[in-house]
């Protein structure tokens, strides 16, 4: 289960950001998340990537970008065919959500931190 690939979209090395907290918690729970950001940085020793990992078998994408900033990643997510996309608070996007569901991808509005802390991740 912990070997599932989790991609954090909108990673930040600012410890006050929820994407930072989620990436840290994923590592703490035994995951090795892929961290995607337009900036350089690291969280818990994992360096950010600026490029979508085309060869990764992604199980879950956890989104920390506002709907306006999600557009460049939509086709990449569709083509990666993850099993699940989590829209964290502030990232909810009904149009993208429906498009994912229409493609058979489980899309949920939830908080990754809550899912991790309640063993629902």
C-alpha cells in the first residue's frame, strides 16, 4: 500500500503551506511522494520536480493548486490515468472533477491531511 505513487501537485517548501504539511506527513507515513512545483525546493529530503513524471505509475494526485492554475496539468493527469485525484480545500474544481469522473478516475473533494490522520488515505 505504501508503495503506491502519490504526486503532490503544487508542492511548497513553506512549512506554513498545506502542501508542505501533506508532503511531510506522506513521508512520515512511509510514502515516497513525487513533488511537483514550478519552483525549486525540497520537503523531507525529497526534491521538487518541475516536469510531470511521464513514466511514473501514479496512483493518487493530491491537488494544492487553485482551479485557475490547474489547466496546464489537466491533460497530464488524464493521460497518467491515476486511480484517484484529491482536490484539497481551495482546489475544488467542479468542471475538472466531472471530466475526471467521466474518464473513470475517482475524484474527491477532501483534505489529504485529514485522510492520512484518520487512516482513510
